[in-house]
C-alpha cells in the first residue's frame, strides 16, 4: 500500500514540522508578530506536513514564538489506509541562533498523549511489500540538508490501537526518552522505552481475550560509525484470560540483548520463561549478503511444558516436559523473492509426558517421544535429509480398546525433494505387547509398512505391509503403485493364522464372542488395475481365496454354538469398475462340519453347505445364487430327530438378473419326540413328520409386492403320523393325530386338499370326562384368483355326535382388498357372490352333557343353502337362504322331570333379501290411522281353515311352568316375509285348543295374527285363589282372534294401542268369573252400566260374553238368561260401548302387558324384512 505509513515517511513528516517551523521563526524576526500567529501560518504548516505525510493534517491550535518555541494542540494526521495519529499537545524549543550556522538544534521536544490507531479499511495486496522494500533500497539512507540535533526527545502516555476483522490490540502507558544527532558523518541515537503504572495491554482474537499488566524497559544506542546495542527486559502479568487453555502461563519474562558493528551484521541472545511452563534460550546471528541475509540459529536450551502446548492442540490434559537439544541450523533470506532456505538442520528432541487425555484417547501412564533430524536441508529447490520419530507408552485406551506396551517407530530417508517432487523411502513399525477388548485379549501385535518411490506423485516401485500376532498369525501384502494406484497398481498378499493360538474372536454387532480350540486359516489375495482420477472411473480385477480347515470351537454367550471339525473354502473373483463399483463377481462357498450344536437344543451330524454367487452388476442388486444344505442327522436335546434314515435337505437358487428363484426344502421321517423338552407349553410331543416345500418364479422386490396373484408358483405337503401332544396350559392331552395336507399355487389358481384326524382329545379342564375325536377335511380350489370352489369341507366329532359339512362356491374374491380392508359386510356386498350349502347334525344324548345340564334324547339336523346373486339386468343383489330343520323324537328333561317329550317333525324355511349399500327411504311407514281399523273386513281371510293340518311337527307333551300341552300338532312354515302356524292343536288345561298363528309384513307395517278356538279349558290353576272360583266356574269355552300391527319406524319403541284389534267370544263362563272381569274394567265402580250388569248377574246367568278391542276402544256385551222363577227371559245386554282403553282405571296394568309384547318387534322385523343394507358405519341393518 503506497500511501500507508512507513518509517521513512514518519521521520520525514516530523522533520518537516521542525524545518517549516524554523523557517517561519527566522522569517518572523523580519515580519510583524501578528503574521506569525495568523491563520495563514497555520494553514501553511498543515499543507507542508500533509504533503510530507501523504494524508490529511489539522491543528486545533499552533503557536510559533519568535524566541524559538513552538506549541500546538489537538493535532490530527490521517494518511490514506485507515491509520490515524492524534496528539493532545506538543512543545518544541529550538535554538534559532544555530540556524544562522546552517544547523538545526532542538533543545527539547515533548509530545503528550499521542494515540496511534489502525483500522482495516484497506487490504494490502501480495506485491506491495516487495515494491516497498525496493523503494526503501532505492531511496538510500536519509541524509538531511543541514545537521540536525535533538538534545531531548520525550513522548509521554503513548497509546496504540489496532482493530482487525477477527480481533483487536490495545496498548497504553508507554513513554519514550531519547536524543538524536544526524550529520553527514553519521547518526547518533540514544533511546529508552518504559511503561508507567497506567500501562495496560488488551488482546482479543477469535473468542479469546487477554488483559495484561506490562513492565517494559528497552534501551538502544546507535553510534556514528554504525555500531549499535540493544537491551530489553519485558515482564507480562496476565490479569484476565478468557478462552485460553487452563495451563496457559500467566507470567512471561523476556530478556534480550543484541549488538553489531552495523545494522547489516549482528548477533542476539533471547531468553523467555513463563511460570516454569516454558524456558527458551536462543542464540542467533545474521549478516548482510548480496540479494539477502544469511542467518544462523542455535538454541542453547529449549524446555516447554506439554500441558501448555496441549491446550493449543485441543488436548484435555498432557502433563510433561518437552526438551530440545543439539539443534542447529543455518539459512538465507532472499530479499528479492522473499524465500527462506535452511540447511544442515540437526536436532534431537525428547518429550516425557506423565499423563495425556483427549476426548477420544487416554494415556494414563504417560509416555516418551523422541525426534531426530539429521543433515536436513530445506531450500526452495529441494529437500533432503533423514528424520526419525519414536513413541512409547505403557498404556493407551481408545474406542473400547486397551493397548499395553505400544511402541511406534517411523523413519524417513528423503533423498531428493525438487520442486513438488519427493522421492525416498519410509518405514513405519507399530508394536503392542497386548490389545484388549473387554475380556478378549490379543498378545503382541506387530504392524510394519515400508515404501520406496516418489511420495509426491504416489509412484512406489515397492510397497509392503506386514502384520503379525504373537507369531501365531501373519499377513503380508506387497506390490507397486503409480499415482497412489490411480494410474495403476499390482498388489498380492497372503495370510496365515493358527486359530487355536488366537484364543477367541472378539464380539461385534454381528457375531458373538468365539473361542477357537483348533483350526487354521490361509488366505491369498491379488488385485491389479487402476483406480482412476479421484478414485473414480477405475478398472481393476481382484481374486480372494480363503480356507479354514479342521476348526473346532464354541461361542461364549448364553446361546452357545459348538462346532467340531469344521472346514470352509471360499473363492471370490471380480472387478472394480467406475466409481469403485463391484462388477463380475463370481463366488463359491463350501462348508462342512462334523457336528454343529446350538445350546444343547439342536445339533447336526454332519452338516454340508454348498453355495455359489454370480453377479455381473452388484450395484444394481442383480445376482444369481444357489445354495444346497443337507444334514444326515439332526438331534434335538440329544435325541435323534430322524427315524428310518430320515434327512433334511435344502436346495435354493436365486437370479436377480432374471428376477427369479427356485427353492426346495425337504424333511423326511423327522421324529417329534425330540421336541418333548422344548421350553414351550407343548410337552411330550411324539410322531413322525415329513414335509416338502418348493417354489419357483419371480422374486418380490419388497414384502409389499407379495400379493395375489403371487409372482411365483409354490407347493407344499406335510404329513404327520401317530402324533401325540401334551399341552400344559390349559391341560390337554392329544393322541392319535394324523395330518395330511397338500397345497399349491399355479399362476392365479390355488389348491388345498387334506385333513387332520384326532383319535383322542382329552381335557378335564375344558371337556370334563368327555373324550373327543374331532377331524377336519377339506378339498378346495381357487380359480383365476377370484372364485373359490369348496368341493368338500367336513367337521366331524363322533364322540360328541356332531357333524357339519359345507360345499359350494364364492366368486368375486379380491384377496388384496380383503387383506387391506378386512372381510366386512361392505366387502361382501361390493365384491362377492356365492352359493353355499351347509348341513349340520347333532345327536342328543348323554354326550351333550358337555354342552348343557339337561337330559336329552333324539337328534336334530339343519340343512340350508345360502346364496348371494347379482342379476344380469343390473338390479340389486339378493341374499337368499332356504333350508329345512328336522327333529327326531326329541325328549328333554331337567332335574329328573321331562319337559319336552317326543318332539318330531320338519320345518322348511325360505327367506330372500335385497342387498344394498345405503338405506332406501323412498317409502315411509305410514302412521296407524286412529279413525280406521287396520283390518275392517275379512279378518280371517289369510288364515287357513282348520282341519287341513299337515302335522309337520308333533310332540307328545311340552311343559311350560304350571301348564302342560299334550298331544301337540303344528303345521309350521317360514316363507319369505311370512312366518306362522297354519294349524295347531293341543290338549291343555283339561280342554282342547285349536287355531293358527301368522307373522307377516304388509307394506311398512309388521302384522301378527292369531285365531284360536277352545273348549273345556279349566283356568283354576292360573287364577288367584283368593278369587274363590269353583272348579265349574273356572271352565271356559269360546274363541279368540288378535291382530297386532307394528310400525317399521325404529324410533317408535312401544306398541300403539290403536294398532291392536282383538275379539274374544266366550260361550261358557261362570257368573262369578264374569263378575270379577267386570270389576277389573271398573275397579272404582263408577260406571252405572257395569254396576247394573253386575247386579243383573245375581238374577241371570250369562250364556255368551263378547269382548272387543277396536280403534283403541273397549266394548263388552253379554247374553243373559234369567232364572225360571223370573220368567227365564233371554236378553242381550251391552255393558261397555267403545270406551277408550287408555281411560280405564287399570290401563297401567294393561300397558305393562303391552310393553312385554314390544319384544316381539325385533323378531317380527327380522321375519318381515325384505331388504338388507349397510349404513355409513358399515353396520348391517334390516328394513
């Protein structure tokens, strides 16, 4: 930077001030005094100094006295580049009389509180320093036009500040006292630099800050003949240290002395001590030569605290000392090029570290470090010499490893370094007495490496790496490289290990710790080719052969694996292409073991494995692989798992290039008795098992791709004979198990055929004393992945008298969607059609004690078909069930009493529902009209007349509480939305009862109808005793018809009284019984008509009573016949005429009975439903 301050410009600026002021003073003797203090004089001085300094100059005040005294204040000098000098005030005393003698004598100069500030506003380019050095040389030494002498030059309170981008430096409290004489004969200078009590130094840089108290005393003298001397004594005491390592010294003492005959030649001694953390004694000398300087450095002693040095390296702790001795070097500094050369460097350094710790490494016992340099030369043209490093530590701990007795030696013979080329040889050796990982220890490891060639270019004519472990394992790799292998390499290697001497293999994430009892390892390796620029676009071939022979050992963990006489041989050949990508991989593995055992659970004797791999492009995960595994004998818990020459075999091949595979696993005559001691709930297993599983086809890219249709064909068969199992929880004993299952897939088709048969299934806990003999058989196939054919499915339990069979088909299957969303009603509606036939039979005898405590005899069966079809015309899907239930001589008893006797018959049934996704609300159930009867005419038009009974169901008797029904005959039917009994007949309560019953749907109404005729019914056992009715008065004859209508609206929970029509006609009833009935209708005796009728009953006998309920009203009338003494007149007497039922006093009792009938609503909806739909929540509803 041409406009920045230089020593030459500073001296020139200062002398310009003195010279100009002196001229003004001489001129003042001839001028008016006012001129000397005028603004013009001040301006003249500012311009002259500005020109000399190359920047801006200003004075707050400037006083020039004719006596030779000059004073000023608030001086500011600012050259370009960010520098600035300010002076609070200055005083100059000049002897004007000497001016006439053509010399300048300054008696004194005092500068008070000057401040120098440097800011980084301008950056100097790399070439400016050289240009400035050339300028200084060309300008020569400064020779003033007249002799100058300064008797006393004093600077008080000097401050300095420098601000940089990443830090700052501030100094204050510095004083300078000097004298100067400059003539044509030479320069004489005496100066001393000291600090006062206010002196401070503040340094901040990159997050670190130091506050120092300096004590400085520096003296310098320069004689006219050019000889000089310098002596300094500096002490720095740190008050504050932030961001520095804790071992950083807080007190530095620096002393230096230097002298010379002239500036170009000299010598110096430097001593530095820092709180016993550093002790440096350095001697140097220099001499000016053509184009530069020659120097020599020879420290007489150098000792450093390693803990202090560790702080700068980021090491947590490194207590110790570093000593450097026998160090010497000569050199040359070229002033034209700025290059430094050092020759004949000889050094020997020793470091003794008591303890060292970093964030990754611990050396608790410390160590020793030796460094030797011999005849080392460092010049811009070349580097030559020999260097040696030796490191020893008793113990090193890092990353879970613990090394004992580590010795590292490194030797480098640099024969020639010219420009960027380094040739020579290097040898590195590392030994460790022992290496431990947890409980695993390897004794005496040695690693050695050597290389000869061009280190800069990476061209090695010979490179070698050796490794050994206690002479029990050795490895050697050697070869040549060019450009560190980028252009070419050729490497071969061998390795051998006595595995038994290695004791055990350490644990890892993949392997358990292994103890080797015997065995050998031999390995051969070869690689040839090139790696390419930046280790890309390479092309190389390699081959590896590894062989393990006669190896025995075991793992050291809870799951112990034992292997005996195991041998393996692996061969791998391949290539490296492009960005170190593997290619053309061909590999084979042959493994055999006399015995392989896992935790005393399973063992094989012997085991053989053969595998191959061929992968032209592994980066594309394309390969072809085969594997064959066979075991002549398998033992579980030391029991043989085979009988009659049984075996286990696997044959697998994979080709990812063609994306296909083929696999077969076969086991024959495997004995389940070997599982009797397995740690599970199944104990004492026995039986002979054989199986075969095979598959071939495309390889799924991921588990998500394994969906139907499968990308491969597969088949499996499994057979079990004489199986025996004992389950501990719950306690179950199973014996005589036979299993024969065959399954296969071929394209979109699949087949399953076979069954399981059990002779005895015993569990006192589950089945009591009953012994079951269940079996399941199946023969089914899947056509084109959509249609399931069930040709045969049978569940049979002869000991329980139970049989169930199923056949038919299910079409529209979508397996993927079924797996994704589950098999729900919505799935059935959206996708499936089916036609299934089911047959169920159960014998009712003592075997059913397992299911119920009742005594039963007889048998029953149920056969039905269930079909879901979707018409071709696009109309709604229908669901249809059709079948028949059959009862054969069923007798049911409880606690020694028979309650059903000889129940027999058949009951066919048919039901069809339309099936939809959403509810159809187009037809709203109408409210039951209050002003119109539900059925005004033809009340019995849909009831079949009695007398035509088909006797579909009969029973000898049925007991229901206090009532026994004898000689029952029922003509039962269930067809679509109609359910009923066309005709029934029974003897009950000493009389007879005939009639019919029907439930059907009419629009949105559900209607129940019943009609009965009865005669000779004795109600005495059903009537309260306190009524006092006689046997004769309790008998009734008559008929009853009832019609009840339910609304389809789910929000209507109760039966509407207006939806009930009933008519009871009694042709025989006792007088007392009818009196009690009338009192029920009028308990408060508030009705004159009822009161009158009850009075008449005292004189007349009822011959007929009619009770009608219609439109929510009650009507009662009687036919009476007076006693003969009263004339025997017959009259018809209306008692209650259309009385609202809900106004009756006992309506609450009537309402309770109607509430019980509300339970019929759910059953009637199921019977009368014609449509099934799925609501928004996926629930199935009937409509």
